[in-house]
C-alpha cells in the first residue's frame, strides 16, 4: 500500500469526488489540513439510505414533476411511497441518463432503443446538474454531521472546494466540457476561469488503478514491473486500462500506461436489457406481459445479483401465490427460467471483457500478467467465474478486491488528486489538423486533387484538406511533454487575426500515415476549435506578385496530451525571443454528424472552416 506524505499547504482544503454512475453513484472526499496526512473517506449515509443495499452508493435516479421540478433523488426515489406519489402526480423518472452523455464516436450502443429517454424538455446537462447538486447536498450534510465542528469545517472550505469528476475511458474533451457546464449549472463552482479550474476529471480506469494501489492489490506485481490490466465493470460501461510500475523502490509509487485504454458499453444494465428483450418474447402470449417492467426490475434486484449456476433453474419472484400461468412457467408468483437462458444475458459482457483483455495484451508495450476486476458489476460471481477460466488459460492472474469494489472509482478519484501515480498515458487516436500546403505539380497525390488548388494571399498555389499529424496514435505521452507544429497564417485583413480559429481533428482509423481528408474520411472526427488572438504578434505588410498587400504571422501550436484534459498554447518569436500565450479550447456541441457513421466527417461538417476564415488561411510550415 502506498504511503502518503503530510499536506504541505498553508490552509485547509477539501477535495470532493463525485462518481456519477449509470445505475449507482458515490461520493468520496478528503479534508486537507496543513501538516496532516490526508485520508480518503466515503459518504456512507444518505437520505432514505435504509432503502438501498450497500453503504456507499445511491441509485442514480431523479423524479421530475410535470413542471420540471425535482421531486425525489437517489435512495429517496426508491421508497415505496414514492411510486404512488409518482403515479398520482404523473412524475417522470430519469435513470441511466449518464448514457445520454456518451461519446458518439467509436463503439456505440447497439441497444440504444432500450435506454430510457430523458424527461421532456430536459437536456442531459440539466439532469446531470440536478444530480450533482443533490450529491453536493449529501456531502454537506454528511461532513457537517460526522466531523467534530462539522459546520465550522464546511464553512471554512465551502467556497474553495476542488471537485474531481470521473468518467468512462471513452469520453473526451466534448464530454468533459458538458460535465463542467453541469457543475457550473449545479452551482458547484462559479462560471469563471478560476471556478472552472476547480473542476478536474479522471477516467474511471485511472481512478480504479489508484484504488487498487491503495488496497495493496498491485504490490507484488508493481515491485516486479509486470503489466496489469484494470477492468472497471460498472453499470453502463466496462473500462479497460493497462499499466506497469516504473518505481525503482516500492514506496515511490509511479505508473505508466502501456496500451491505449478502451471503453465498451457492456455493463450490468445491458444484462438487464438482454433479460427484458428475452422476457418480452417469452411472455408475449401471457396475461403477465403487462407486468414486464416490474418483472424486469425484480430480475435486476434479485436474480441477476445471485446468479451463479447455469445448470440450475433460476426464479424471478414478482407476484403473489395467486399469480399463475403454467404455459409460461409462472407458479405462485414466480417465473422459472433455464439457467442457460440467464447465462446468455451475461454472455456479451463476458465476451467483451475477455476480448478487451486480450486486445490490451496484444497492444501493450510490456508483458501483461495480471487482471484486476473492480466496479459494481464485478461483484457478480457469475461474471468473475466466467472470465476467470479463459483468462487463466492465457496465463493471467485474475483478482477481485473484496473490500468495497463498488466505491473504487470515487476513492480512486480522490487518490488521483492526492497521489498522482500515473506519469505517462497512451494516445487513443491520432491528433492533428487540416491545412493547406504548397501545391507540387510533380507530386502524384497533389495532381489527383488539382481541382482543389487555390491561390493563397501570397500568390502561391496551395492545396487544402491535407492532414498534419501532431500526435500519432499509441504514442506514450509524458505529462509535461509538448507536441508542437509550425504554422503560418496569411490574411489581407489585420482584423482576422484577433479571433483566429484552428480546428483539432482526430483520426480513428488504422492507417498508420493519414494524410488526406478524402481518404478514409469516415474515421476523421472534429475534436475542438482552438480560438486565440494573434493580433498582438508583430505584423509587417507584405506584397504578393499582383501588388496586393497582405500580412503573415508565424507561430507554433503547442498541445499537451499528458494530463486527463488536453490543453494548448501558442508560441511565437519577438526579436528572436520565444514568447508563449494561452489558447482557448472550444468544444462545439452543434457540429453536424453523419448518424450512420457515428461521428464521422460528412460533407458539410464545418465545411471550409479548416481552410478559410474570412480570407485567412492556415498553411503548414514545411
């Protein structure tokens, strides 16, 4: 287990970690007192907490009335009296809403039609904000009532809390931007640069690694520098990440990511979805088909959790002794299912976990010998036993921590802030931008695209839609490592430099050397827009061959990918001295997508934005 040093700050601080899961959510925190060793604690009491099992999680559920007002949240929403109130008041239940925030690129959900819709006139950001606001209330109440001088403690930190929000491995800047928007809407932080800086993010895979380190799960493997796969099996997603220890001595914990992390939509809710699809067909001629929702809920709460043997019949207790339908194996309020059918509900998730671990082994730069299962879904003995045998045959040691695996992410998120074990990460995709480059008539690829040739401000012939790679896929990236590329910007109007824009794109395909937008275009997705002011850089008028005046600015775009959020800077020279300035990353939620290609570039997607900004062109500095 890692040893933590005393907090060196000069004033008390509070770290709050919110793990908003698809089905259950948790809160962990740490009070940082100067000179004291920080401890990670969990919120274990919530309103109506006696209604749920377990001590550290509440259901991720919100009830809204017809006016859009929040009426019940979390464990309160599962009280028996609430069902009657909800029906009488025509309340709408929002559950699994986290899945509506998911990234639309890469792997997507095949059974999206089964995901409950958002309440009418509510966006996912608004629902997320309402839930974050509730979690803050729960944290406030718990800290005030369980700590000595709790109210005074809270008042001393309430206006300067550091929040860390966890999210699936597959989420990127766009999803993080929405989560930060929700944090502002929930009044966790003010809508200022300083307020935004108090919200940080960590992937569920990395948070789970921190949890495993502090629970001693990785001690022997870490000392030997062996590869470790962390499988965070949750309600909605299964996040798979691989690491190895880089510490020369055991008390200096340090890890590097050794393969690009994965995110798959095959969490426990999809077992329930598969069960519902089966039961809908099985009960189609039964009078109990009207009880399908209730029967599925009963399966979810009992049968799914205790399932261990595919050779024995399984039962869903949903009614009274007077409820019978022998044709559908319903006797005395119990529905009898073959164990093999229940096993089939789990099979896609089992195959996903085994396949993902095998994929990590293939791509990792170190030999992987260990698999650690965490997350609420990993508490399923059937899932553990089903993946254990095939993974063991591959020579892998499979372990599942027995202590509070369902709070691994929230505890690990606090550890992420305190301990910061991961020093390098692996790029999941290729990052770059589209530019215009000098047209070369002798180049066959240029000639094939001669219809796209235009004359730049300088009078030079250029060809657009050339992809410039800034960071190749699968590159191991250190936290402070710079990735820069030289560009120059030409315009006939000085004013265009005041709000210069540059688009950052991702290439998600398998081409090791992507060069053109029109080749494998379905695998290019727009990530964000970098907005900056270039007008302060010294400008000198130039004249093109036609006698027209234009201006040119030379600069380097610097991107940092080593942290959990991408950041950017611009660099330029004044009198031979390099200067650096900030650049704003804007994630536009309104970029059009081709629904059939899940986020792929399609004709008309911000067309021309990467080539023409009101007469301003970006050309790669060759």
